[in-house]
């Protein structure tokens, strides 16, 4: 008895917690919430129970990222601890609902809260850039949804600058990893859009995208965010906070890129229209040239006709003044010096005569 170690209560409590910390760096437990209460707006207390057992839980209010109520089934990550009052408790680091019913209830409560703050308002949504060359992707690179996204991206356009932040996309630690990836892209400002993608899964698998802190991080992103989470029927609070929502990862890739085949077809159509326009302009120019030539020819013809008419008139006048024409009309030409006693020559149409001038009389 005398050789046994004797501990004070405080020492014993500290040793127990040291043993617990070494044995459990963090334990994940599922159970149902009971006796939930929030004290002073800072401290959360509840019991986590199953059909046979119950354990008390404590957490800071800021660490609660999902609305919680009695009866909800949740999964927690916690550190076991012996309090100074001798009560065994779990200090909760993270908590999230599991099971379709609990997830749906938590989602509805948080959706109502965030909608009232305006996080989902259409007027705060931003459009994607017209020409996208740099894309930041947040996803698990081992997931089928990521492979589908990359396949469609390369098939449709290719040659894009894609930066990938590998994260878990389900489970209790996934939300914090995605939040850090969002912060990384926003701090570096090297991409034009952030794509948050994850393939289909159960309600439990997709529950991470209803995490309040994650939803707020998406809404606060300086860079536009597009989500492609689950299948077409799956709607998460992350989708409601995002600027653009795609139904699947493949659909997100389609929305972020142009289809090279459609672009080529469009370009060929443009080339055809330009070719038709040029041909039309050429034909119009030819027609105009022909019209101009025809008009010039018409004006030349008019001038030639006018000139010919003038020439004809002159010819006719000259013909009328021709001495031979005068003789044909019965007149005669007299040549010589007109003085009494002189001999002059008289020419008629058919004769030439000589005559002596006997007398000259002036006409009155």
C-alpha cells in the first residue's frame, strides 16, 4: 500500500486525458441527438445516443455548421475527455447530419436561414466570362465525375489552362478541404472561373455540400463559381449559392467550353455568307459597269447622230451653192470684164458662148 502511487484528483484527471489523447487523436461516431441546447449563444451541449448507450457532447457554437435538432442522426468527429467535474464527455470538432431524413431537415432549416440573408438572391449571381481560358477545378481527381469532366472538356475544345485542387468530396473533413481550395484560387487570382464538381451519390455522400461554412465561402468567392454536383435531380445549398449551376460534372464542362465542331460549322457558314456577299457585290459592279458602258454608248450615238445631221445640212447647203446646180436651174455664168465693147464668156448648162457688150445699164 505504501509503494502505490497516490494522485491528486487533478493529476488523475490530467493523466486520464493524456491517455485518451494518445489513444484517440480523433474519433468519428454516429448516433442520434438528444437534449440539444445552446447556452449563451456560444456553447452547444447535447447527448449522442443509440438504442443502448448515451454519451455527453460539447462544442463551440461557431463549429456547428449544420442546424441540429433532437432526433437527428449525425456523425461527429470528437476528442474524448474527462472533465474536471469527473464527467466523461466528447469535445466535438465537426458534426454533420446523416440519413436522408436528418439531412433533409437540416437542409431546410439552413436554406431558410441563408435565403433570409440573401445568399441565394438572383441579383448577386454573376455570368461566366465569354472567353474562358483558365479554369480552377475543385474535385477528387480519383472520382468518375472528375474523369467525365476532363473528357468532355478536351473533346469539346482542349488547350485550356486547367488548375486542379484535389480534395475529398464526401465525409466529415471534405468541407474544410473544399473551403481551403476556394481560398487558394481566390488568393492567387489566376483563373477566370472555379468549377466545384462531384459525381452522383447518396444523400449522405452529398451532405457535405450543405455545410454552412462551405456555402458561405462559395457565396463570398471573388471568382465566379459553377457547381456540377451529383445528378440532375440533386440540389444542394452549394448549388443555390453558386453563380451558375450545372446538372452534372459533364454538363459543367459543356457550359464552360465551346464545341469545336459547332465553331467550325459556324465559321464555314460565315465564310459561305461572305463569299455569297462578295459574289453579289461583284455581280452588281459588273451590272453597274454594263449600265455605265451602255449609257456612254447611247450618249456617243446621240452625239454622232447630231453631228451627222449637221454635216448633212452643210452638204445640202453646199450642194445648193454648187454652180453646176445653178446652171441646171436655167441660170448662166458670165466671166470677163464688164465694159462696153469687151467680149465676155457666157456659160449655160450645155453651152459656152462669147458675146460683145453693146451697152451697160444700171438697175434701179
